[in-house]
C-alpha cells in the first residue's frame, strides 16, 4: 500500500491556502457566543447538571458499545486507509520470570471507522469555527488550534432516532434528508424530546452495506438536511451522528453545495459530528434515551479520531 509523504501533504496544504478566497473576498464565520478564544464550541453546553441529568437515565445498567471494529478492509472515505503493524521489538526475555512483550503501531488515517470530527476538520473557505483561519493553525505535525485534545469527555443525554420505520425501509435510500418534519415525527413517535446539551444519533441501516457493498456505501447515504441541521443546532445539541460515513444526506439537496451540513454544524455552531456509529442494538431494545459517554484519544493536534462511544441505560 502506498503511504502519503508528509512533505507532499504540506505542499498540498500550501496550495489550498493560496486559493482560499472566492471572488477576492475572504469568507468569515460568526464569533462564538463563548468568546473569541473558545475552541470547543457547543461542548460548553455540557454542565455538571447535564451530566447528572443524563445519569438518571440509567435504569438497568446495560452497556452498549457504539464503535465498530476497524481493520485494513474497513471502507473509508476516498484516500484513507488503516493498518496495524505488529512486531516483537526484543525477542529476548527479561528477568527470572522471562518477561516478553509485543508492540504495534498505526499506519494510516485517524478518520477510518467510527470517528469524531473536530472543529478543525471542516471550514468555509479555509476559515473554521470562531474565525480560526487554516493559515494560522495548520502544520504538518498537527493543528495548533481546535485540536481534539482540547475537547473534554462528552458525557450527556443521548437520543437515538430510528428513521427506518418512518421511511419504511431497512436501509434508507441515499440522498434521503432528515429535516424538521421528519425529526419531529420520529421523536414524537418514540416519546423523546431533544434538549440543549444532547447528543443526537440517527439510525439509517446504512452500516449493513459495509463489507457487502462498499461501493454503494461510500457513494452516498441518507442523513441530516440543511433545515434539519439548523433546527438541531438552534436546540443546542452538542453533537450529531449517524451509522454512515457522512451523517448528512449525500447526494446533497443542492447539487451546487459540498457537505453543507457538516460545514455549517462545525463552522457556524461548533457542533461535533460523529460518523459510523453503530445503533442496531440500541434500536432493537428501543433504547431511545440513554447516558452517552465518549472519552476520545487525546492525540495532540488531531482534527478527527477513531472512537468507541458507549451508551448506558
């Protein structure tokens, strides 16, 4: 497998920055309500009271792992790949007890499998959340602003909206959008209320395609529409996610746009996006509300990273 050269990536980044304006005008984003130095966005909504509120949803103690197993065959967006290289650095033994060990290293991209996309991942004309410019924070060894190491553990009320019954499909057709009408209808049918500080997940059946029809899986998917994204953002959600690679509808509602929902969520509202979140077990148990727990790896300077979030009810 051909691996990318960091120097080549730096050159590509420089080329992107050289074309960072449209019609000579630099696009901007609104200043955060939490101040000009804020780097965590809507995560500010998670307070101690919100954590205590979410803990009251635990009734049985049942735990659901929402992350997928990742290997070299995991379907991934465009250029991404992932491998584990395992070795025995020292074959000799240590001590009278003959201690030995095995090490491994990751070769690949952090955006493969279940993942959290940080606020440095998406931007508008190279301007990201809270006005942070790529030219100010990009480096080959990690971003200097908006890195996921800044984001605290995500512990809050989680809501799962199973969109499949609403559309009458086991695998919802690609390009199908979830806007206010659809979101409200499913939330009402499940008896849940979306509130400030919540994590909202959508179940679409799309992960059923992984390993079976990766070409279709990566070509598109159902998901949040632009109106639905604004609706959730104005409710004050801290994160949205789905059981597919985009979380938003692809093809997009407006073919002239590219990933408008992911862009708007991160850039305008500071909302984190979760991808490839497994939801089938939660849906099977009709676990529509739960305590959501995510403590992601704190790799300094990362824009996205693999996760295994947990739901407890």
